[in-house]
């Protein structure tokens, strides 16, 4: 799935319209509490401005649902980006209105403009499959106005690549015939999540955690067909435990997915690996009464909150022998010691291994950062939902319509 990158096009004297992911967390004072997403976009941004291009950035922030919500303005992101670049970054108070039009026209080579939150416009999120004809027309018109701002389109927002947002699909469609490329972030995501999975070094091990089987059914089914081992942790393990006839006490389960879990167990054979023990407590708190029990033997009044030490060691041993590891979802309540032990053991094993290691966004990315192992893995994905869909084997229209090498 090799795509042309921003470095493959001549940008001198041209305007690049780049979709980035500046969906950064803000506190009540509207101060950015984690600027990682801005910093990760810097290589693509610098590639344009250092080569004399004019750069217009567009992004979303939060879920304003098509309304102007001042607390979700991207202005703080423009200020922070300017600090990181050591140069002024212009900010447009709208996306395709008078301010955006005027400031885009006044850009000089090497300068940057950030548009206001795309999701202040309802057209950005109209879904092609659910929108009315009138909404689709409005979406195309909005996309056409955005497209008119640039001569080159660049997608560097992997976290929204699985969505058919106007800025992700309708804009590049409107720019057909012009260069349409990926930024370095998206290039790296494709390289690891798509190419590494298509041709993995073996043994290939996937570790899947989190709360719900239903969130990861398609991922599990796809990976069972291509992995050597698929390790299950998190609360979804208790649904598998129920499917095996076990007792789960008050654990979080999906009763309506028990039959599906049973089918996955049958299909998985010796590829699917379930926990052998469980660390449980009589309340959802660090200071509850705790005990470690064999999997499927959680007593009434207790709930499973982490994989047990035997499971953690078993999983760590499998990971240590792997050549490719994909991890999506924590093994337990990693934010609440001591129920972070399973997640820590898996993260440590991944960090210590020589495998190509891909951390699939979301809580897994947060855990690997929190535990200090981010620099010891091959790749930490910037998109939780997008990385899951890529692990399912889905094709992204937002990427597919960009220029091939």
C-alpha cells in the first residue's frame, strides 16, 4: 500500500492543504495538557515550510457536533505550534469563511495557517451512508471550498483515516488531478499496521484487551487467521470465561456475546490463548479485598480486575519468543494499582523483546506512555479506532484515493 509522501512533491511557492490531528486535551483554562499530537505532526509540517511551501492546516478537536463551541477552539493549538516552530502561526476564526479566505491568500512562502475546528461545521461529519441528498450536497460544497484553498492535499491524520469526514474523503476527491499525498505519520502507520501485518516476521503474536468482545470481534476473527498466537486479557476475558462454563462473579461481561465467544474459542484452537488465573476484588477500588483465583472460578461478591500472575508470566514468555507483536487493549484496570500488574508485565515483555512491536493506540498507547516504555517499542499508533479497523483488514477510502508511488 505504498503511497506518495509529502517529500515526493515539489512545494516551493505552492499551497499545501494538510489534514492533521490536533485533537489535543485541554484543561478548564483551555491550556493544552499533552501536546504529543502536535509534536508528532512537526516532521510533515517542517517538510513543507522548510522547502518554501505555504501551509494550511485543518483539524478537529473534541465533539462540538456541528456547532461553534468556544471551549473547543483550535486557537491554543496554533499558539503551541508556533512555540514549537519558533515562528508565528496564523489562525483563522473560521474554516471556509471570510477570515480563512483572506488569511490563506495573504500567506507567504514558509508560513503556516491553522483553520478553526472543522467540526464546528456540521458538513464535516455527515456520513455518506446516512446523509440526505441535501446533506451530501452541502458536504460536497463545504469540501469544494476547503479544496479551493490548496494546490496539494496531504493527509497526516491517521486517527480519522477510518472516517468518511469531508476533510478526509470529500476534499481529496474534490482535488482530483492535483497531488494528493500522505504525511510522514500516516506513512509510518501504513508501514507498520498494514505492511507488517501483511508480511509479519514469525512468530506473530497479537495481544487484545479492553472491556468488550463486541468491540474487537472482527479483529479477533481476522487475527486468528494470520497470527501464531492471540492472547486475550481485560474484561472481555470474562465473557470468554462464561463461554467456557466458568464462574465470573460480578465481573463485567456481555451475556449476549457468550455464544459468539464460544464460536471464537472453537475457531481459535491453540492459537487463541485465554488467562489461566484472575486477580479479583470485592469492590472497584485499590483498597478492596483481593484474591487471585484460577480462571473461571471467581467467587460471588468479587469481580475480575486483572489477569493473574501466572497468566502474566505465560503471556510474557510468549511475547519474549515473538518476532512481531501487536498490542491493543490493557490486561486489566491499569489506572488502578495493584490491578495494573498484568498490563505492566506485558508492556515490560514487549519493551524487552527484539520483536517488531506495534502498540495499537487508545488505552494501550496511554499505558505504554505511562509506564515509560514508548521509546522501547517500534511503533505507537496515533489512532485507536483506525488502528483497530486496520487490524480487521479494512481498507480506508481516505487512504486509498491518495496517489500511489
